[in-house]
């Protein structure tokens, strides 16, 4: 992937990893479009980075995903990079009264939305790259976020297949595999003790420059290369208390 002179759509680009990607890709001389549910958050990013293009879109809603694609097709038909970053994480238990409704929300955002967007955006003749943000939890789940962990395992599996399926279209598929980072994913303050987004972004851009297609950092690098036995040990250690 060329790191400059692209037109890039980043879903969930107003916060967390998405915001980190937005800032860095702008610094690398790219045109960046971000979408998200909260117009105020999008406006705050636009105030910091005047070149950014924003679009309000609730990716959990199928009709809004179609509207987003049609808007891109009409106004930004030269878009060549899709980054499926948007995701939600809920700390839930299967015994919760609202577990199923909560799970449906995570599944629609973390699975249905990126699959649908991918199927739409590969119809753009200009598209050269799809980047999917999965998680270290795709390899070894955390039971306090059971649905989130499962959606990321699904999304990693899909990404591996997608890389093979899009070879004939010359579309590169890159997987970004973050560990827990200091973001508000799940809730404010839950991840305060984890590494910064800026450190993560710096490291994965080094890997992009090397031409890698599986981008890791810290514990996600360990999990990517772990054996089944090592992943089982990690799961047991994570749930020992």
C-alpha cells in the first residue's frame, strides 16, 4: 500500500484507533473521509484537521450503509482505500436479561456493517485496499466481552478469506490487529492502564512501510504467533481471578 496520495474512508474515524489513523494518514498527505453516528464528534475532528471530510452515518443501519456508499460513489468516486474500523464493545454476561438485544447491536456493528460495506465498496473501480481492524481477542477471547471477542474472531476469519478472494481484483487486504489500548472502547476509563493509541499507530505504520499485511503491536503480536497450547494458557491466566 502506498502511504500517501490516497483517498481513504475510515469508519469510526472520530475517536480511538480511528482518530489515530485519521491524524496519521492526513500527516502522510492523504485525503481522509470519516464517518460516525455523532455529528458533534465529527465536527470536533474537522475543527482539528480542516482537510478532513465528514459524513454522519449509523453503520448499524443497513439503509444508512447504502446511503454512505451512494454518497461516496457520487462525490468521491476516486476513493481507493476502505478502512473498516468502527466497532463497539459491551461488557456483558449471557445471564443478563438484555443479553440478546445487546449482542445483536454488537453483531450488527462489528460484523454486518463491515461485511456489507466491503461488498459495496469493491464495486468502486478505484478501490485498491481494504483494511480491517480486528483484535488480539480474535485469538484468545476475554469472557467479560464474549460477543465482542467472537465478532473479532469472525472478522479475522473473514479477512483471511477476503485476502484470497480479492486477489483477482488486485485489491490488497490488510488486517490491523490491536491489543487493548488506552481508548474509551467499552466504557470511559476501562483501558486507562494500556498503551497509547499514538504508540500503536507509530508501530503499525512502520509495518505498513515494510509491506506487511498483518499489523500487530505488543500482546497482539504474541497472540498472532502463539501455538494453540500457548493461547489456552493465556486464556486460563486471563480468567484465573
